[in-house]
C-alpha cells in the first residue's frame, strides 16, 4: 500500500488546484485568529412533490444531479442521495449547505451588511445540456421548479456572488417515483480546500431501474438497483414480454432476445459508475440476479500490486460464470437468454475505480478540533469495488 501521508499530500495538492482560495464576497480574511470551523445547515426541502410525468407529452426521460465547478460556481462538492421511493409521479428535493469559516462569513451579520454564505446558496434547476448561467439569465420556460418538472432538468448548487467559497458546498437529496425508468446522471467531488477538514463526496442511490452515469472522487458509492430490472428499461412491458417469449419465425424454436424481437438493442440499459482519475473511491452495487445483465469491473491503479481487487460475488452458480483477465478486472454475464441473443448485450453495468490509495476524511464534524492533536480523522484505503446481490439493506 502507498504511503498515506504522501497520498494525502498529493490529493490535497490536486484538490486545491481545483478551487479558489478566497472566501467569496463577504470580505473575510485568512487571519488565523478568526474562529473558523465546519458548519452545516439543517436539511431544507427546496422542491416539494412537484409533478414528475412518466408518460404523455411531458414525459421525463432524463434527470441530472450535481456537477463539477464551472466559472467558480455551481459546485455541490458533497453527498448526493437519490431514492426512487415515491408511489406518485412527483419529485422532492432537499439540500443541506455547508461551509468551513467563521460565523459572520457563514451566517451573515445584518448590522455589518454581510450576507452569509448560507443565504447566498440555493437550488439551481433548469433544463440544460451545456454550461449553466445565472438563474435570471436562463429562459423562464426552462425553470424546472415551475408548474411541473421537465425532461432534461439538472439540479445544481448556485452561489449568488462573484465566486463560490472554496470551502463551501451542499449535500443534495432527491426523491423520485418508483416507476421512473429514464436516465439518472450524478456527479460529485470532494472538498479538500480546507486541509484540516477534508470532506469526501459520497453517493447513495436506492431503486435505480434505468440507465445513467455516476461519477465521484474518493467517496463511497452505494448503489442499489431495483429488483424489477429489465435488460431494456426504455422498452415497454409488452415489448419486453415479446422478446422473452420470442419464437424464431424460420425455425419456430424459442429465440429469446433475438435481434428480431420487438425491443431493439439500442434500448438496452447502460449504467456506468466510476471514481474518476486520479481518484480512488469505494463502489458497491447491489443487483438483482434475475435479469440478463453484463457486469464489467476494473481497478485501473497502475502502481501494482495493490489490495483493491474487484469482487463479483453475485456471479455464481448456473446463472453466471465470472471471467477474469487478471487480478484487477473481472466480468460476468448473468442469465444469458438464448443462443439467438447477442452475447455480451443485455443490461450493461460498468464499475471502475481509477486508483487504490489511502484517503483521509472526517466521519463527522464532531471529530474535528481546532487543536490538531485533538482532531480524529479517519484514514482508510479506497478503491474497492464490489457487485453483489442483497448486500445493501
């Protein structure tokens, strides 16, 4: 295993280059005599049961949560949680803001005319396929919080000021309908701008039943896929049934998921989960073992040997035989439907970590102290990836 202090130093150096060192617009200095400490708000509901259509002209086909810093703004740099737990066709969004600064900078002071960091941060939710702009510069018809949610909406954090403070960000929690089968894209990163209190961005998803992408840095990602997962979430139930029961018209023999069946290959699901370069993140994916699915796992750390060997315990028995080219890659095809089906197709799951390194972080703000000797950070090796079944409760 690599030297922990060296890896942390490298991580902090790389992380610091991503963020501005200033404290935003509130005029605070870096004077060490100022009482700076980690602070968080309570969770605040910013979208409350807004309509989220799953059919008709307004059907939702995609939603994105979180992004990297753009133009010194819009960065959540925190945890993202998405729960597909709504029986109705509605969406709710909660946010929790955080900062590492003194009370006046963070909370504001009316007497001094200081607007605090927490009051400057807010939800940014618009239909958007490019880089975001200030809310008042976005087309009003693309506002996702008005009347009904819209397909292609993105959920970001907006800072109303010249430059989002480097040590500030937000955690985001989203509740979606259980029946949603569209794309879900999530991006988060760590916040290591404060060397005495590094934060890692964790991702939790419960009930995902469609395609998408999930990107993180050195956090933990726990992804539970729905038990009703199908090889092609974009196809209707009738099309899927037609492919499962398909009979070859020439031979009149069963030919499940033949390329002639009514659900075309372009509708097969694809979910990519990755700790991006150069980071090492832990990723656990809980899958059902009842559908046609291809899983591909890899740890791409170049400094070998190392301990972060991917694990695929879900691939066992008659439903799946694991294939491993080396200690750091493994794949498996679950429930191959018939010789008429294209081997390697079905729902495609790709899980990667770019590294295998020690990561230092704080489990809670209560573990931090302004006296370095009294702080209680945690250091552990990250880069472990696992695909299992029934392992996430």
